[in-house]
C-alpha cells in the first residue's frame, strides 16, 4: 500500500518542492519538512554522504542504501 503524508505541502516549502520535482513524493522528507531546519541539515548531510568519494563508488553506496532499507523493511 502506498500513501502520501499530508500536512506539509511542497508548494509551501521550496526545498521539499525542488526534491519532489526530481524524485516524486517523499514521505520521509515530508515528515522532516515540519521542522525545516532538520530537513535542511539532513539534505546537506545526505548530499555529502552520497557525493563522489575516493573510498566508495556511488554504486556501492546505493547497494548499502538498498540493503539497509530492506533490512528495516522500508517501502
């Protein structure tokens, strides 16, 4: 079952709107958008984490991301 969390509309949050235009509705960020400073800090952290690195390539990072999501039963 898929549903979208209501309460924070992308039209009222420019950062959320920009992200959802690229990737579609994101309930995780919609919850975080209730505290814009938390969402902003998380998106900076995630951007740094997924940025190109000499230690891990993006493909391996994505595989870890998917494995952790699966273990935690994320949709």
